């Protein structure tokens, strides 16, 4: 099963994806974590990525898609993935559909975690990552609205989008996410048996 955890930066996608991995054994793939590994390696590509991430901008689709394509060919992700922080542009969403179709798979469910903006800023400032200064955070939120939020419509039109209230305790959000995923699995089983 392939699931997208969607939402603005600071919504708790990484936390929730980690819980799905721990408790449900779902494979978790985060493009942001992948990029932080590149940055830590000090490679030329890593340095290029660092400059982009620290400005609050998005890494170019071409680089993102290469990283994702490689992950899809990893046996660890063969039976499904929780995508965290990907797709972030319409082009990425379309490319993901193509790449999954080539592998006889698809996105079953897209869960968008909704949190008010001031709460997002508060959470990210607390997190204290090197790309979490207030100015960069505001830029990331602006980029989210401009380039990433339109992807919601793409999935809504496919009937795959479910909204999750994210301004609750971590455990409550986790429960809501598990319920949402289960509802999709039950629907799929029912249509298979029909
Ligand atoms: P995250 O850990 O998801 O907050 O990602 C950290 C940073 O990595 C983002 O602010 C972007 O600069 C970059 N990034 C992560 N995922 C993507 C993506 N799918 N497309 C473009 N840039 C990304």
C-alpha cells in the first residue's frame, strides 16, 4: 500500500510517518531526510542541496525524482511506502503516478495534516533544525502555499484525499491516520470481493 503524508512544513509528517513505521511496520521514505544525508556527506551535490534547503526553497524536481526513483527500486519499498514530504509539486505528483504505474502500483491514499499557521511556526522554531530560522520558516510556508498546496487538488480530483486535524496530541493524530488508512483498505477489499 502506498500512502502520501501531506501537509505544510511543521505539520508533523515525519513524526507520524515514524509512528506508522514503528507500529504498523510500514516502510517510510522522506525526501527531506534523504537530502539531509546528502548534505552531511559534504559531496558536491550535497552542498548544492544545502544552499537550496537553507534558503527555504524546493530542491529541483529533477533531483527529487532521481532520489525517489532509486528508492522505488529498493526492495525495502517494494510492497509499499509512506511518502513523507513528497510530492511537493504537481510535476512530482504526476511523475510519482507514472513511476508507480510502471511498477504495477499506485497511490492508495493521501492524508493531509492540517495545522494553523502560527502553530506551525511555533513547532518549527522549537524543533531547531538548521533550516528552521523564522525567516526561512516563513519562506517555506510561502513556497508551500504557492507550489505544494495545488497538489491537494490533484489528489482530491482522484478521490484519494482525506483531511486529518493535526492540532491535537501526537497519539490522537496517529489514531486518526490509522483510521483513515484502514478505511481505504476496507474499501479496496470490498471492491475486490464484488
Ligand atoms: P522536510 O524534511 O520534508 O521538511 O524537507 C526539508 C527540505 O528539503 C525542504 O524544505 C526542501 O528544501 C527539501 N525537500 C524535501 N522534500 C522535497 C521535495 N519533495 N521537493 C523539493 N524539495 C524537497
